[in-house]
C-alpha cells in the first residue's frame, strides 16, 4: 500500500449454504408480515361488520329503572331485534323525550284498551292476563280520573 498502512481487509464471500439460509430468513419475514397484515385486515373488517349489525339490526342496551320488574331489573343488559311488526305481549324499545323506554305491547292498531279503577286492563272487552306483573300500578305522577 502506498500510504504505508499495512492493514489488509479480510473479506470472505458467504458460502452457498449461508446465502440460502439468509434468503429463507428474508422470505420468512416477508411471509410473516403478509400474514400479519391479512390477519389485522380481517379482524378490522369483522369488527366493522359486527358494529354495523349491532348498531342497525341488534341494538344492545342496559336497563335503567324498575318499570319492567320483574321481567327486567335495573342494570340488566338487553339485546333488541329491530322489526316493524309488533304483537301483543312483545317487549319493545322506543325513544320518548330523548329517553329510551322499554315497554310491553298490550294492544295493536284497532284494539280498544280500557283500564278500570282497580288497575285491570281490558283489551277489546277481554281482561288482559298480566301474569308478568307482581302488583298493579298506575305509574308515577298519574292524574287519571275515572268516571
């Protein structure tokens, strides 16, 4: 060497076995990243579909209050199914005054609902069997006057 430095670089070429091993390592890393990306993508798609179903078709809510006791108690979690057709005895959820209410359907369009002074409910002049209630009540702040 012209600059008077006697150091020699000792560079060895990798063997064929080492080259194959390194190629396999790089290929494994590439496949691992591909599988990881696919898995994350799949989880995100499934989560998005689940959120859409829960939001649009099967809303989940927590009961607050005791108006539906003993069927539902305060704090129970309920899964609702959206439908247009309601029948007598169904429990439905609806918004009223910016509050979500759960109530039982006792009549459908065309039915005549009457309540006597004892709290008995009549649907089309037939006494409604309310085996799901423990005691009859008019509700809070009721100012109904009976003839």
